């Protein structure tokens, strides 16, 4: 009986060791999978580029009176100007102001040569997507920060991350590889637009469909 009991204990011990090994193998595999999915994969999927000039939004906001619209204005026909052109900057930057090397670079490489700055647009959407700034800023009176975050308070421009497959900025999908977000400006996908419009429709007790006709935003 004692021999049989000993064999039973040895067998249970072996089975317990196998289970422990399987659990450890699964845990290590899962951990490696997380590292690849959350750290390695994004590094491979996105290429990083610096903006041609490191722009100080906070400094410029202190010097202008109309906030964002001083540089990002609406044309007479209601269309949005987007990133500032050289003509908007040249009055103040015809000569180097201060000692910032970025300022000297801007004047010497772009102003003096009358060459537009090839800004990398974080929020550029696919060509098939139509977005009206006038409808959101002028009519709906939305703040720029709802979609763009507190960029007006930034002293430096963040690195531009370009998706190697789609060619679009990481700001569209969002930093979180799983697509989760904490703020309204963390992503710029269709679901984020729909979420805001549905919430506004509910608030106004709108009888319109939740997402509306496709052709409103997709041309």
C-alpha cells in the first residue's frame, strides 16, 4: 500500500509540474505577444518624421489677438485655409527675430527663398472624406481643441508618425494600438465623428438618422 501511495504522489507531482510548466509557457507567450503587439508592431508600422520647422504655438498665441483664426482662417467663400502659407508669416518674419535657431532656419531656408514650408499634416483625412470646418467651428461653435487637443498651448511640434501601409498620420487611428481613447482628440476616425453627432442629436432630440447619409462626409 505504501508503495502504491508513493507512486500516486509521484504521478500527481509530475502532473502538477506539467501543469505549472504549461501555465508558465502560456504566461511567457502571452507576455511576449503583448510586447510584440503593443511595442514592436507599432514601431514597425509607423515611420517617424520631424516637422520641417519646430513651431511654438504658445508663443504665437501670446502675440496674436484672434487665437487660432489668426493663422488658420476662413476664406471669403467659407472654405478653411488649413496650414498657414508663407504669405501669412512673411510680414513678421522677413528678418530673423530673436535667437531661436528654428527661426533662423525658417527665414533662411523658406522666407528668403520664397519657398513654402512642407508641413506634415497630422489630421489629413483620405481624399474621399469631406470635412467642413465652417460647419463645425462657425455653425456649431465648436472649439478647435475638441478635435485637435490643446495644441495651441504647445511650445514644440510633436513627431509626425506616418502609417507605412495607408500613408496617413497616426493621429487618425490614435496612439492606442487597440483604438481606445480617453479624450475627444485622441482619434479622428468615422466612429469618433458619429459618436459626437449621435450625442448631439440625442441632446437636441433630433429625428434624423444617427449617422446620416454617407454622401454628407464621403464624396
